[in-house]
C-alpha cells in the first residue's frame, strides 16, 4: 500500500474549493426546492428541470395573463372615475374632516373638479369627460374606488404597489407571477415592462430581489426615450454571428453535461443555463414582436399611432398586445413623460388634460382589440397609479398626493364589468366602504390568475415571504 502525502497548502486549497462547492450546491438546492414548491411539485420533480416552463396554478384560473397600464404620478380619482357632487357643492370651503397626521404638502380648502361626469353604457357608471373613449368600455370595467395604501411619497408608494413593501427590496408583482406560473413561451421573457420609469424605485419595481433571476422583468427601453426607439439592450451580438453563437452555446452545454454527469442532476443550475438559450432565441423573435410595420393602418389608427398626441403610448399598448399574444405572461406599460406625469401639484387642468389625451384613445383601442380577438376574457387589464389626489387644493389649481383612498380599475380576466366596487367618503379623501388595501389588490390579482397568495411563498433569510406579506384578502365580490 503506497503512502499518500500532501502539503498543508494543497489540502487547504482543495478542501476550500470543495467546501465552496458544497455551499454553492446547497444554495442551488434550496432555490430549486422553492421553485418546485411554487409549482406544487415534490422536491426532485421534473417540473423544476426547466424553471422557465409553464407551471400549474393552484386552482383553475380566470385569467392566463395580465397587463398593467401604469399611470405614473397619481391620477386624480375625483377627476376621473369617482365623482363627488358634495365636493362640487362645497368648493372653496374648509374641509369638514380631519386631515391625515402626515401629509406630503400643505393643503388648502376644497377644490371641485373642473371636469363634468357623464353616465355611460348599460351600467350607467359615471366617467369624467377626460376619458370619453375609455368611457365607451365602462361595461367591461370593474372600477375599484376604495384602494388605499400607506405611503404619501412617490418612491414608497411605487414600491408598495409594485412589490408590496415600501421599506425593503422585495420581488415585484410581475416576478411573483412569473415565479408562480412560469411562461407560456420559450422565445420571450415571461415578464416584460415597456418604457418603465427609472425614478422612484427604478429597477426594484420590476426586479426579482431574492427570487430566482429568471423571474426578473425585462425592460424594453425606458421612460426617457420614445417607444419607437425602445429596445432591449445588447439584443444583437456585434461580434459573433448566429452560427458562431450556436457553436459556443453547444460547447457550454457539452461541458455542463460532463459536469452534471459527475455531480448528478442539478435542477437550479440547469435552469440557469436555460437563460443562455432564451437570450439566443430572443435575438430573432423579440425584434419581430416589436416591429409594428406589419400591422394594418386601421389597427395602428385604432391605437392612435397616426396621431402625434397618442402615438407614443399607442405604440406601447400595441406592443403590449403583441407580447401578450406571443405568450408573455405579465406586461407592464408605463405612461411617464419624464417630467411631472400625473403629479399635478399645480396646473391640474392643463396637466390632466394633456395626460388623459395621450392615453385615452390608446387604452380604448387596446380594449377593443383584445375583445375582438377573444383575448379580453382571459387577459386581466389593470389601470391606475401609485395613489390618487386630494380633494383639497394645493395652491389654487393643484392637488396633493392621496394614498388614503383612490381609484384603479380592472377589466377582463374574470372580473365583473360595469361595476363600481367600494367607495371613498363624500369628498373623496378616505376609503370608507369595501376598503381595498394594496395587499388586497395583489391577493385578488393572484387569485384571478389561479394562485393562492398565501401559498405563493419563497423562503429567504429564515422566513417565508410572499407578495402580500402577512395580509391580503381576495375581493370575491368582484369575481364574475
């Protein structure tokens, strides 16, 4: 029997690498187990072999996909979808209620809406003259008039709406949906955000935080450039042609097959390697989806692309439809002009008139298109901002931030149309009836997608996390 000798340096070097490998393997195993748990699979099940593949929902879904039409800055609910006759009557008077202990800015007397409301559709729901085109679809809208949050600042409110937390970095809503349901395509990301804002949370609003990296949203441009110029960075490889990239990927795959042959199955690592394949396939597929030149002139006109006022947001909405029909699970479209957006602390009339004119026709065209294609029935459309505005004046012609009661609306995807759910008080400051906290909104959205928000968890840093944290109630009254 031969004697085996090794130096202390060699022993430490080899064992250190081994310990590191064990730690890394353990981390990947935990991640794989979490992915399997979300899919409802037992550890080691084949469902986790490819984390990008579609996963079974917890129960039969009403919606297969979701699009979030995000109005950055906070549109005023009392000027759009929540009329307040008493506010009009008491215009200029001191508010007959207590203001919150914490306000974003100094507030004055009551300020009536400068826009008239009119009833539309069979439901007779009132909509402001700011949205004459969207109003024609009121019988498809489920108007949530009692949404409320906790943070009066843009940054905190955006994070709360997108991630469920205004204090910590948490996975975004789209990332949770991707984590729970996977993707319906193998050539595009499961989660796309078109022209997102880089302010007030920035990438955290579409980031995956501690969820697996494949859950992160893929940004198409950003709010500082036009939708026509929006593209995924580095979508083309200027150094290698497609054939060379294919050979490179095949070599990497062969090396990893050899590695896995000696280490055994490693589901999380295999899933990460799939991201290389996805990036390769996206090079040809994603530009085609973004190319609107094949759409008819009538279709482009429906979205307002032939009008300079509506062209930018219309282009985003049409891209969103194309992503949805190509299997993208979660699409976000952001209206943000890079300046004040819907944040009218002053010049309320001019600002909201401009903003509504830019999005009204594209949104109506989007709803018309989805319905004509039979997609609205299983596509959930969410509209709204991070909060509303106060019924009190800031200065003489502005409104302050109001997270205490505001309006968002849903359409399609299993919700009751022609319904106004919940209510704010007589002046529109506080949610008072069927109050819907942001956590309740998230729980309801996940429910419509077939996910139990209490089961959609991920263990991280010693505790289970979820989009709704330790709260959340499904608003069953709005389900069709």
